[in-house]
C-alpha cells in the first residue's frame, strides 16, 4: 500500500505491527510475515537511526517500540491508524492482530 512512500514493504509491515501490538522483535516479525530476518533487522535499524523507533534489551532479545520523544509521533500514529483501518479484515487478523491462546493453561501453572 505505502511501499512507494516508505521505500519498502518491511517498513509498512513493521509500523503497522508496532501500532497494533506496541512492541516487536525481529524473529517475531519473521515468523508472522514469513520473510527473511535480515530484511526486518535492517529496516528496524533504519527506523531506529531515524529516531522513529527505540530499542532495549529484554534478556537477550532486542525489543523495538515507538520513540515517545519523536516530535511527529502523534501525526505518524494518526496517519498509520487511518491506513490500518482501510486494510481488509482478513489481512489484519492474519498478520497484525495479537494471537489469542486457544487451549487452556495447565492446572496450577503460575501466570
């Protein structure tokens, strides 16, 4: 949809994913979109260098999220939300919506 505006499809996928899920990490994107991890890592680095995203380590995993100090963050979120709302529901459910656990948790297992 916005490949011409953002430069590649991975940027669009990452921004929509973070808009809906608040955070992401490269291997999560690779699993969800069935693409090479290198492309997602390179795009995440590009967005972090542009200060649109920030990252932090959680154990050994680098987590990415929107930079709350980015001056145009609200405008970007509004733009992305309008674009996301225009996507077909099938694509939203397949790629962007959080996965809901369908089987019950084991008895007496701590949360």
